[in-house]
C-alpha cells in the first residue's frame, strides 16, 4: 500500500507537469502565429505562486506533524530561501 502523502505528491507533480506542458504549448502557438507570447508570463507566474502556496502549506503540515525536524536534509537551505523570500516580500508589503 502506498503512503497517502506520497500518492498526493505524485498527483500534485503530475498536475504541475500538465500545466507546464499547456503553458509551453500556448507559448509555441503564439510564436507560431507571429504574436508576442510574453503576455502569457502573468499566467505562468500566477500558476507558480499557486504552486508555491500549495507546497508551502504542505510543508507547514509536515512541520506540525513532526515529519520535518532539525535533522531533515535540506532544511537549512529551505530556511535561507524562505528568509530571502520574506525579505523581498517585505519590500512589496511594508508594514
């Protein structure tokens, strides 16, 4: 039997790949028509933000459940990245 978290991760990864494939296809279609495909970037970035939100919510659940602890590989790098993200976002959302 497959762990539910592993199965959900596979499902989410498959969905992300499907959406990325659709974005590439739209980009190529716009280029093929001689149009400027850069207007699609806002949709690509929006989808990336949605994906990041979903992943971060999963990480929060993993932290709360104890699946992530100080010994988890990659945790320090993740912390640095989140700190960098927070610093940059604070420029957009000053208090």
